């Protein structure tokens, strides 16, 4: 029996990496819905790979009008929304993760906008469209729990996302909407190519592998399976939780 049969889902950043892994896992469990992103080409390819069970809606999650469009288009097409995955985020285009001496006010705002403010408003704008009894899953990061040298704004923004989810989980229980987070450790996605030059990617990945007791990076498919659990009735008593999916990194010393 498919765990998400006919559930209508919205996955922000569903055209790449973890978001696409979640979309594939949802698709395998019978879900339909919308994936979003700004890049029309990767969005189109992702929709085709998902067998056209999902539609792609282009938009920027830092723009409230784009968020509105994403939800309205989904409800016009599918009639409802049962599951929201707030995944878009990570590295701001063209702005590397920064140590405090290099941070500008503009860079600070861009990281907080993409990784925290957008998460808040992605949830807020969804509320008129979301079914009672829906599941909201936000993607945090294990960087929220560990020292993250050179990435402190990102890490603090992700800690704020986890805190936000805890609070919202109670605020929204009157509508039986469950809110939870997944905090991945190092997952093999295109984000590494956005963090460092191509020739340094393998070396940076190895640093994270060495920090991970399981001795490897996680896969988007593994985060996808975790998201299926939180989206489905299998997690019906789980409210305001954060699931660390990090191969043991956070607890290693
Ligand atoms: P990717 O770079 O592969 O994916 C990022 C996704 O976010 C893309 O689909 C991108 O689409 C979308 N996105 C980025 N900025 C915007 C924006 N302004 N508006 C709309 N969409 C946007 O990275 P990951 O898959 O690795 O990251 C996904 C999430 O997982 C992020 O929140 C990240 O912080 C988190 N994470 C990742 C970890 C890892 O090791 N990979 C570890 C812990 C957390 P497009 O460019 O088309 O807009």
C-alpha cells in the first residue's frame, strides 16, 4: 500500500539535491503535487523524471508573490495541499559562506532571508491553502547543533528554523497540522559545487566524510525516506520533533 497515495504535496527546491530526493520518494509512494525552484531547465527535467505526476512552478521563495502563486497554482490544479516541504535554501548564489570578518550587512540579510525568513513566510503563505490535518516538514541542518566555523549565519538561521518549527507545531495543532523538521548532516548534492570551486569539491566532501562516523555522505534518497515517514500517518503522534539524519556526525567527538 502506497503511504502517500493521492496526497497533494508542495516541495520547495524540488528540482535539485535533497528536494528532488524527497520528490522522488513521494512519487514512489503515490503522491502528486508541485515542485518549485527558480531554474526552469532543472525544473522541467525534474518534472519529466517524476513521470509528470508533479508540476513545476518557477519562483523565488524570498518573494511573497511567488509563494502565493505556487500555492494558488497547486490548488487550482489539484484542489488541496496535504503536505508542505520547506526545503529551498542553502548557499546564496554568488555569495560564499563567510567568516565574521568578511560579512557585509547585505550578505547577512541574504543568508537570513533565504534560510530563515523564507521558511517562515513559506509556511505563513501556505496556511490559507493547506488542508486541516496536513503535515509540514522543514529542512534544518545538523549545523544548528555543531560549531560551524565560517558558516555561522547559515547555522544560526537553521537553528532558528528548528525553533520556529517547534513553536508552530503548537500554534497549528488547532487545525491538526503537524510541523516537524529534518536536520541532515552531509548529503551528496550539488550544493558543494556552489560552496567551493569545482576542483575543491572532492576535498571538501572528504572533510565531511571524515567527520561522519558512518564513513560516507548521506543521499537525497535517504532524506526522502525520512520525509515520507513525517508526511505519512506512520508519524501521526510526532509533533515539533527534529530528526537528525547525519550518520552520527553531530554526536561524534
Ligand atoms: P541544492 O543546492 O542542491 O538545492 C537547493 C534548492 O533550493 C534548489 O532546488 C534551488 O533551486 C532552491 N533554491 C535556492 N535558492 C532559492 C530561492 N531563492 N528561491 C527558490 N528556490 C531556491 O542543495 P541541497 O539539496 O543540498 O539543499 C537543500 C536544503 O537542504 C537546503 O535548505 C540546505 O540548507 C539543506 N541542507 C543540505 C545539506 C547538505 O549536506 N547537502 C545539509 C544540511 C541541510 P533553484 O536554484 O532552481 O532556485
